[in-house]
């Protein structure tokens, strides 16, 4: 409740800024299906708007609100079932990667370790193993869902298969997922790390990256990040599954470009690879705050994404221009390219729309001083707006920075009607609407 000492911290979400700041009437920190059921009852009885939160990383701040926040972060159990793993809805990617890593196994989750597995999987989930194993939603075997009516329902390809289909990409529209069961895949070692280049070479690097990604094998995943903490840099962060020699060979075009300012590539377990960057590249990512802005400390962040049809020369020009004149605190990222196992799967397997070559891009900013927030948010909005003419026909829903019903309908394309039928069945009153909403009536 607002007068609890922990309230100020509990109401924060990852994208914390003047647009998304909310003061919920109450935050219910659930530890069981029953808590979730009771929280739903409470919301109905008090007519409070519901927001569901797992990892709190929704890019539009959808997991907070002015009503009742149903928070699953305490539901963080992790339990092996043979080679499968069953986890609570509040688990984060880093926790699950660490757990699967103890057995040298992986799940295709996100690149970012702080993201919640629930929000991630509900929207698809793209990360280091897209080419080899597809999306997070592809690894789901079963899930437990508390429906808005308060029923605790098991879902799988045989139990409530329509709901099972809907939650693997259709978002939190149909119920609150309290447990997931994922398949895991055995991986011994990976070659991974970061190669850092001067930011002045951004345009040429993006062209090289585009060509590299279109020909590299499915066991290679490269993400791009650009920042200017000490001076402008652009960097390739990567994971290659396979022997070190084969990895170095396939990475040759990236290692020859530049030349790089530094790299910390090493061959290790995926679990180990997820830890801190090595010293040689860490200094390029160290944050130096502009101290001249002596105003109230108000840390915050803002994040907007877009999916491009492909990384063509015109998009590269827009990106290179945007990152050549950014305000302090900026960052740019690029790199879930849809391909391999992800696009090899039938498009009707889940609501997640799979299109070969579609590429996600995001701009984000983080600040400690209020005066930095507006210029950063404006820069991010303008950069995304300039990329809109190059946007893909269908946007990756987890990066969808426009929550309007038409944007959501457009994104789900030919899956939309089936999703609406499932919504009609499980949440006809649209109680769960703090998400990329599929509204009713039909
Ligand atoms: C810094 C950053 C890095 C990211 N990196 C990646 C990445 O590498 N790959 C990728 O694919 N995506 C990435 N994303 C996007 C991310 O997948 C989405 O923002 C995702 O929705 C976050 O999930 P969450 O549980 O943390 O979020 P939350 O904010 O808790 O939830 C997101 C949405 O799902 C709903 N929801 C959450 N839990 C449940 C539940 N158990 N049942 C029903 N509804 C629920 C919420 O109400 C909300 O609408 C990133 C986002 C950020 C901000």
C-alpha cells in the first residue's frame, strides 16, 4: 500500500520516466496460484484496473498502473523435470540461464538477463539461440494459467490447446501465467564476448554487419550496441556455438573490420559467458555522467523499439545519422534477425509472426538527472519516427512501442482473429487489458 516503506521501490518498473510513472492503489506480491486468484477477486470486488508484472521490463510500462498491480516476482521457483525445467512466473532470464547452465543446457531466452521470462515468452522471446532453437515461446511444453474467472488451468498441446497456442506470443491477454515448463537443449561451450570499434565507423560497420548476418550460419548470433560513455563506440556482442577454431574462422570478417579497439572473445560455458564483460572492453562501457547538470537526482530510463523489414542502406543512413548527434545517456541496439529455426517453424505454430530477415532495432536512454530526460526521450522518439517508413509489415510485439489497438491488430496480422476468439473464451470482459491488448467485442 502507498504508506508501506517498500512501496516507492515496488512501484518502479524498468522503463521509469515521466510518461510511465504510476502510483498503484496497491501492489499484491503473490507467492502462489491462490494469491493470484485472490488478487483477481480483489480487483473485481474493488473495480480496480489490473496490471500484471513479472520482470517489469515492458517497454511501455504496461506492468504498472493506478489500480492493482499483481506482482509475480516472488514466484521464482526453478525445478528440473528430466531435461525439462518448470519455473515460477516471476523468474528472470539470468536466473534461468544460470540454472540451466549448471547442467550445460540452455533455453532460447533473451539476450538481456534482467528481463522476466513471463513477459518475454508471452510475446515470443528472441535471444542468443534464435538461429538454432527459435524463440522462447517455441521451447514451452506446458504452462499453468490463472484465468480472469479465477480458474487454475493447465495448458499444453493436449490440455486446453487453444489457450496454449495463445500464450505463446499473444501476450497476457487470456490469463496470468504462474508457471512455465520449458524444454532445454544441451550445449557444452560457446565462443562469446564483445568486439569494440570506433563509433566513427558506425555506417560502414552496419553495412558489414548486415552482409555478415545474411550469410553466417545459424549457430552464430551477433547483436550490435552503440554508446558514447567515454567516446562513441559501436560493438558486436556475440555467441557462437561450436569449436573455438570454427568460431574464429566464421567471425573473421568482424575481426578484420576496423581494426577493432578491443575484444574479449573467449571460449567458455554459456553460463560463464553471461557474466561480466572482460577488462579490455569494460572500460568502453563505463558510464561517465555529465556532472555539469547539477539538478535533483531522479534516475530513469526510456526504451523504444521497431522491427525493420531488413537492414537496408536507407535504414542504416537513418541510424548512423541518429547516433552521430545524440544527447548524453543514449544507447542504440540492433540485432534480433529472424532466421534459422525461428523462421523454419510453421507460421501457424504460435501467434508469433515469423518473417525471414525481419530485424529489431531499439534506441534507449538512461539518466540520473531529470534535466537529461526530455532531450533523451525526444531523441529516441524522433529516431524511431524516422525509421517508421522502413518498418516491417508486422512488428515484434515485445518491442512494439505503440500500444494502440490498430498497431496490435496489424502486428498479429492473420493470427488476430484466432486470438480474439481465445480472448472471447477466457477474458470476455477484458479484465486483462494492461498489455498489447486484443479488445472485444468481436
Ligand atoms: C532493457 C531491455 C532489454 C530487452 N531485451 C530483450 C531481448 O533480448 N529479447 C527479447 O525478445 N525482448 C527483450 N526485451 C523486451 C522484453 O521481452 C519485453 O519487454 C517483455 O515483455 C518483458 O517481460 P517482463 O516480464 O520483464 O515484463 P513485464 O513488464 O513484467 O510484463 C510485460 C507484459 O506482460 C504482461 N505479463 C507479465 N507477466 C505476466 C504473466 N505472468 N501473465 C500474464 N501477463 C503477464 C504484463 O502485464 C505486461 O503487459 C527487452 C526489454 C528491455 C526493456
